[in-house]
C-alpha cells in the first residue's frame, strides 16, 4: 500500500511528513507493534485523503 500511494502524484507530497512520522514512531515507541500500528494509521490517513479529494484512481 505504501508503494502504491508513494507513486501517486498528489499523495506523494504527503510522504515527506509520513517518513518523518515513521522515524519519530521508531524513536519514541518501544514496542514494535505500536510502531507498526502507528505507521499503518499514518498511511491510512494518506489513503483517506486520496479518496476524499477524488483522486481515487489508485487501487491496490
């Protein structure tokens, strides 16, 4: 899912923030499960944004 949305032109701009968040999750959260859940939630925000802006030509 990450690769699909990373290639999406409009969502691509959100990946700078996403990558910084992922680094912060890895630094601040001790449990790997919490890190993965947090990364998944951030990625779902990107998916939601793409769908809500009508740019839902991306399917994966």
